[in-house]
C-alpha cells in the first residue's frame, strides 16, 4: 500500500509499505478514505519533532473498517469510522479519571518512537490499536471531510473551550486563527460566548467573522484596547492561546481579566519568560496541554449532526494521497487552512 | 400616583397611592417606564399566594431613577435602570456564597407581608431598597421591553440552564413553554444545546421552533419516544421543568438519562408523590427553587447586547397601566405570553 | 467448590458448585480469602430482590488471582486483590464520562439474572469479568479485612461524600449508621467536615463518636434542633441519607439548609411522597443512586494506606464460609455491623 | 494613640497618631487587642513594597468595636471582632462573583497609597471601612490569638487548598513552611490529603510533622524522589508554592503530576522564566494570587471552633505594641513564625 513517509526536513515521500495486520484483540484495520495534514505534521516536516526516517506520518483519518479483532465491540467490519489522533488504554490512573490525553500507554499516530511507534494514517490503510477507544462510527449523513475534524482539530477546539470553563455570556479571545484556533472560535460562539478573534491574516479573520466572531487584526488594531472596549475595561473572561509563542502568551496574560483563565492549546516545548507578576496580581488561571479528544469526540459529532458546529469552511484543499509532497509544501507556505488527502 | 392593587381573587384595581420616599441610605426611587405581568402575579390573582388586600403588586420593572440615597453608587438620578425582582443584603451567609436568592433578608416586590412587605412595581413609581444590588443601568441602545426581561423572566431562564449544568452539545428538554420556559429554551439553544421543547399550545411550540428548538406536542406526540430518538435511546442530559406539576415532574424523571439532571423552575409548594425509585436507579440529580437573578442579571444583559438572547418575541401585549384589570383577565385566559404595562 | 446460594426468603445454603473458568480475554479467576455480607445481600435474603434459586450470592471479596486471560494487565496470577462489586466495560457512553456505576453493560456479582447473571463471591472461587476494571492489588501491609471495604462499603461512603460536594468546614449529617452510614461518617470527618451521626442504636452511635462525629439518638434527641444548634439555625450543608426510607428522606429535607444537598445512598425502589414544596423553597439539591466505586476505589486504598480511613472497627464478626446460614441469621437480627466470611 | 509606622527600610517606629473617627455609614472603629506581624509586612520593612514614610502598618487584628456607623449590622459596639486584611464593596463585578480579593474598590490595611491609603492595624485603634464585609464576631471561647489567624494567615491557607481543588485522598506538597505554608499544611491535612511539607528549617519541618505532614528537608532530601515515592512515580496531585521564588515554581512544576495543579500563594511580582514546555506537556493548571479571605473567613472560624484547625502552635512570640521595632528585627532574622503584638 501507499504511505506518506518522512525522510528529512522538507522531504516527505509517498512510498510502498506492507499492509497492516491485526496484532491484538482490540486492534482494527481501517482503509483510509480521507486524512488531513495538521499543524503538528508541520513540526515533523520542519524537523522540530524528530522521528525516524521512513516513518509513516499523519494522525487524522476517516475510513472503512476492513478487519477487527475479537474484542472490538464499538465498530464492525464495513463501518465507516473516524479516528482520534491517539490511543488510550482505558484502565490506567489517568484514563479512570477521564484524562485520556495523559494515558500512560498512549500512542499517537504518525509521531515515531517517541510517541509510541504507531505508523501514521496518511496511507491507504492504518492499524488502529485500542479501537474501542479510538474509533467512532460516522453518522450516515455526515461527509468524510466533516467527520475528519472530530478526532483532532474540532475536538481540540472543544477541549480548549470546555477546559477554559468559558460560559454563555462570557467574552472569549482566541489568539491565532489556524484551523484549531478557528475551531475554538466556532465552539466558543456556539457556546454562547462573545468572541474576539485575533490574527494578522485577512482571510483567516474573514472566516472568524463568518463563524460569528469580532475579528481583530493583530498589526492594524490594538488588541488590548479592543479587549477592554468589549468588557467595560476589565479584560476578557477567557483567552485561548492557539499560537504557542511567548508573545501570544504575553498578550493573553495582559488582556485577560482578574480571576480569568488563559488556556494554551498552542504548543509550548521550552522554558520561557512569563509575566508571573501580572498573572499573580490578577489571580489568573493558566492551563495548557494537548487536547483530550477521546473525552470530547462524541460531543463534537453530536454538534456536527445538530449543525451547531460545521467545519466545512476550514477545508481549503482536497488532494490525492500521491500529491502529499506538494500538499506539504503548500501547507508550509501557509496557503492552506486544512488540506484533505484522499487515498 | 397610580398603583395596581390586589383585593380579592380575580380582582385587581388601579388605585391612588402616595409616592414612595427614600427610607434608607441605599434606597432609590424609580419612575416606572415599563412593568410586566408574570406567572407568579397570577398566583396572587388566583388567591393561591395570599397577600393583604390593597397591596401593590408586580415585580418586573424598568424605569428612571428619580431619587437615590447617599449610599447608592451603582446608579444615579436620571439613569434608566432595570430591577431584579427581589432584594439581597449582600453580607449574610448566603449572599457571601453568591446565593442571593436565599438572602436571609430578601424582600420580593409586590408579594405582601410574607415576602418582606415591599410594595410592587405595577405603579407609577417604586421604592427600591438595596438599590446597589437590585438595579442595573440599561444600555443605551436597549429597549425598555427587552431590559424588562433581565431581572426576572430571562434571568430565570439563564439560571435554570446554568444551575442544571447543561453544556454545549447536550440535549436539553424544556417542559412548559410559558415565558420562563421559552426563555430557558432560548438560553439552552444559545449555549450550544440541542433543545426539545414540550407543550400543548401550538403558538408556544412555534415560538420554541423560532428559538431553535425541536417542538414536541404533549398530546399529539410521545415525549418519551422523542427524547429517546434524539439521544440514542438514553434520554436527555438535562430536563428543565418549567411547569411545576406532578405530571411534569414525572415526565422529567422518565425522560432524563442516567446521571442526568432535572431542574425545576416551575413552582412546587406541597408534598407530592415522586418516583424516587426511578430517580435513584438512574442516579438523577433533582434540583429546584427560585432563580438567583441577581447573580445572572449582568450576564443576561451582556447576551442581550451581543444579540445572543432576544426576548422580543415573547411580548404579545402592550397595555396602559390603567388597563391592568383587563390585562390580568387576558393573562388569566392564557391568551398572552408577556404583557407589558406602560404607566 | 463451595458456594453460598439463595433458595428462598430466609434460606441460604452452602452447596457444591463447579469451579469457574476463564471465558473472555479480560476475565480473571480469584480464590476468595475473605468475603462480606452486605445490606443488599439482606434484600435478597428477604426476597425483596428476586433472584433465581440456587444462584450464588455475595459481592464483596478479597482473594488471590489463580487465572487471568491474556488481556488482563492490571493484575497477574498470584496477586492478592480486592474486587469492586460490579463490572464496567470502560468504553460506553457512561464509562467514558467516568460514570462507571451506570455502565450499560454493568454486571453485579451475586444478584441473579436482573443484574447480569454473574455468580456471587461468597464461594471458594469467583469468576471476575472485566478484571482490569474490577480488581486492584492489595498493598502488602493491608489486611484482607480492610481491603474488603474498598470495593463496596467504604467506596460507597466516599462516593456519598464526594457526590454531595461536602467540603472541609461544612456540617454534614449522616442518617442511618449501618456499615455504609458509618463509612460516610468516617469519610466526612476525614474530609474536614463536622459530622452529626443519627441512629437509634446505641452501639452504632458509639462507633460514630469514635469516628469523630457528634452522635444524635433518633428517639431520645430532636434531630432538627441538634442540626440547627450546630449551624446557627441554618441547617446542615449536606445530609447523607443512608437509610432509604420516606421518614429519613423527610428528615433530610427538613434539616438541610437552603441551597444544601441531600445525598441518598440508602436504596429507594418505589414512588413515595416527597416534600417537594420544602425542597423547592430551600433550593435543595437531591441526588441518589448506587455508588460509583470503580471511580473511587483507588482513593479509598490510598486513604487506608495513609491511615486517614480505617474500617477495622466495622468488623464485628468473622466466620467460616460454611457458617453462612448462621451468619445471615445474625445479620438479619441486626446483631452485626460487618460479618466477614473466610472460605 | 500609639501606632507602628514605617519610615525607611529597616526602620519602624511607635508614634503618636490621632484616634480614628467614623467617616462613612458602614465604618467601624476597633480598639485593637492583638495584631500580628506578617510576611508582607516584611516586604514593607525591606522597602520592596513602597509606602509613604509615617504610614501606619499592619493588617491582622482582633479587637473590640468602640464605634459603628448606622449601616453596620453585622457587629455592634462592644463586640469582640476579628478583621480580614482588606475591604470589599460587595457590589462590583468581582464581589458579585464572590471574588472579593479582586474587588475593584478593595483597600488593604497598612499598605499605603498604592492599596487604598488605609491606615494599618498595628496601633491602639483602627478604622474599619466596609465593616459588614471585613469584621466577624469572635466566638466567646476563642482566644484573640487564634481568631487573629482567621482573617489572614489561616484564611490564606484555606484559600490555597480550596482554590487548588485538592480533595480527600490526594497527595499535596507544600513548598515553604512559614506561617502561611504551615497553615496550608494544616488545612490540607484536615481535608483528608496526604501532605508533603518541604523546607530547609528543622523547626518548621517539626511543626509540619506535628500538623500531620511528612516533612522533607530541601537540602538533605531529594524532593522529587520523595514526591515520586509517595505517588507511585506520578507526582503529587497538587503543589502549593508558599515561597514565591523561581526555584520553588520550578520544583512545583516538576513534582506535580500530569493534569495536576500548582497553586502559588507565595508572591510573584515580576517576569521570570517558567518551564512552559513541562507545564504544557503535563497539562498542569497554574494558578496564583492573593487569598480570598472574605470568602473563607467564616469557614476558618467554624474549623477553629470544631478543633479541625488550630493555629496555636504557629505563635512563637507575644510582645507589647511598644516593642514593635524589636519585633520586626526578630522577624527579619527569621527567628519567629508568628509574632503577636498586644497594645
């Protein structure tokens, strides 16, 4: 079968790989119908996240179950399913508390040995361990493209809003309008919040406006003044940092009101200077981390079905699996929001 | 000044009363611009809630501050304001916990000696104790009619949804589509829930549909079947009982899923048979009580300003204060949703 | 092997039964070292909970793993383990939310066909499905007797206190001082609450006093007056009803403060008259249901190890498995708190 | 009257000042019976917190009400009372949410113009604005010394534990065993947590042990190894940083488990390097800020009365008000935990 593999920074290939086989009783094998390219794939593409050359990448997928071990009860062969981007055991300390994203045996698709040596989903077929946790049936009327968002991008947007404690009537700022930031915008708006969406790319600001937010251009407007204007000078109740850069974190701490929350879904990997003085003075809660999509995926699907959420607008490119090298190049040039690859 | 007074079941009059005067440092006097007739006024009208003959009734109001004691800091003379339906001291055990609706010194407008001997607001003017807690400035662009809903009806709808713990993506059933039930429908929808709205009056079901809910006709459809159909057979996550009748409570317990919540904003005043067996078997949380509008009024105003909530559709009648006797008769015949009286 | 079986109200026998065998990959077989008789066994003994004659009863157990399927990872053959009283699948709607007690595939040990046809643990050996969810290793220094409480009685006590939302500094009343009620007393006290323990049996009141509570004799003292005296007249923050009788529920609603919580762990199975008027007037939260011990068992074990909780005082009888008929008779006469049977 | 005033770093004096007089309807004047020296007084003493020379310092106090404005209802002249360290208006955005520590009109005793120009309590008498919010009656059997802790030190300890979300059965580490850290130790232990108490001063570690904690010597033991040993390698559920130094924050982030909470009550005033990468990877919640003692003071008093908390052991010195200069010098040399000054 074909698989998109990483070889060196800036170099991905479509190569031939053996088809996966069931290894455990709760494994499934899925024939991929659609798989996305995500911001974290770009980290691999840039060499910032190191994986073994030749490893298959990708972690977003919708497909058809073609084989399932005897312990797989949630789905059956022939089902159209979507997958979450990582596995969870269901029985460890964290899983028993519903903290599936911190499962001690968690493996992430397409991230090499450091995250569990689980081959990626940008391929004709994918092996899915812990299929009862990872897979969900796609409702009949839902497109592959829409379902693709439940197990990663929109699940992350929902996680950010839920984890932040944002409530109907709150003012929520979202910094960074990539697909995840825009998903957070849509979820916050659907949850009854007034949303301030901040970026410097006009097209992304337009999508945010279409999702119900007030767009704020980072370079042309004064973010702090806008936040104050919307909140009687207090600052926003919640700021979702979907950037993962010290400048974004700094803005977040500044525009958030006393006793508010800064929720970081943008990735931080290093030490950095934080304005702890301001954070302390304002009694702000700062929380970060990967999204707990297994806890949220069913809710995302319900909201897709109800029409409360709709990611269609985020898909800017549909390409063939064979075009993966070009797709990565486009994504790297920031010319796309979500690229869907169809094997 | 003119005031609407209760005299006997079915008999209210418009009478002359002395204008109110400031009695305490945190009192205000408000010239009433709009005042509503509410379901709880009907309890008085029917004689089920006993008050002294000649007492001024009404507890929903928007008006202009014409006098304010030296300790009133939130508003000033000349401000257009709305009022919450009861007072709170701000310092007792309950107020310190934000449970303003259980303030030990709480007084409710227009409910006679049993609720604090505070004359009602269906009058040309009203005395407002604890003005810092009770009053809020009306945003300039907001109509009197819209603001009128913040301190009672929509505040109660928001309270019900917040107290129930309903979240975006949940399925929420609302039983009873009077103004409060319809407000709960609108809040639940605005909060990202899928809403099932149950009543037997076609017009009310239509308003619910316009508010984004799936209407269910109590007599023509099978409520339990509809609840199951929307939830994969599980039952709704939250059921808001806006009726206050044993049959409604029974339906609520039946259609709510295991570990779900039944939130009663419909008034219960007596002992009644409850299916504790079912409630226990399903680990349901049952919660009731008056709404904590002082805790929610600012959020309602924010949502009115953002356009997330809009009660305009609930106003079916606008009448003069002098027409109060006729207005009560119309409301008693269930021909109206909200009647606004304008002095 | 020997097994305690139910035959008719008041009649249990020790009979010979085939040893259990592994049926699924995540099954284990446990050789029982200690098993308890519980209040819910008494419901079976009285015929109020109907099960098939000849069915093995009992659901509390500590033992040694003698066989384990290939998917059992939490424990291994030879481990000394304790069991929770029911199974959970780990992947259904409820399990994913941590509501393990409402698992759609849950099976309870020793309760016949209505609760999943899972043979009981009052036997030489027990088959344990979903062993990864049900079993926990017993810490080396912990006695069988102590561990026995984690998977049922003390887990239920902890559940009651946690579910009630009781916090350090609250006043918590516990009605009914059987083993579960006394466990709730101990947990509430260990959690920093002031505890009022209500019963009419002097010995049980003494144990409650030893557990740090203020005992209140139901017949000789005025429970409402005691509750008021401890709370400045307000009523208790939380009332845990460990009785499951209309009179207890009525007392609970009366002695609980406005905005407080009534948590029912005593079992209700039928319709009954509830003072909804009072519950509504006081904005009380009423919650009931079986305990979610799988969510709490690890925490109970930690607190046993830390010495924060200690159930030793609850064990009043140790008897041989062969003495089960006599043990049930003793328990039925209310002469025991916890009887431990040792095969 | 006499008052302890700040003049220059290291220089406080006892000077004569005019007696305070009532200025507003909800003011009270209190004759001080006991007043404490606190760690934040030391910041002033060191000149790190700048206040006007000659300003009266101190913010912990117990005394007798000698005058009260007409709006003071919570206490009356002659009452023995304790005070919280700051005022709150009760009606602003934050107060209505129970966030009294972020009241927009909050004034802190003894901190000069930057915190509201409210003269301190290390004096014969003190003016108390917002007396209904600030003051509480001292229960008759409670000593001045014990009551003194409710409005500042122990209130801060309780705030830290409550804000952290620590629950019975959790493992809580407390870094820094000054009076506030030791109070947090006592509260956490009283709340059912297993407590790891970290410092480098043997006497303080001994007090922590007496309060039920496992002491860990910062220089002689490996804090991370101890935290791992107590938690099966996971790290503590909650770490309370009562130090306010980058090294403490770093330790906190390292020893806290995935999805755990770091609660900072130690003061941060500047930018500093934080290991955001680790915080993000572990999905840790970081929260800081001044304590909300007005929200917690009644609970502290209840726990003092119940004997669940007892600060007596924290008082190491009792001195006369006239000895204030010497008392500050002793405190500055870290020879004391709590010094109580008695006018």
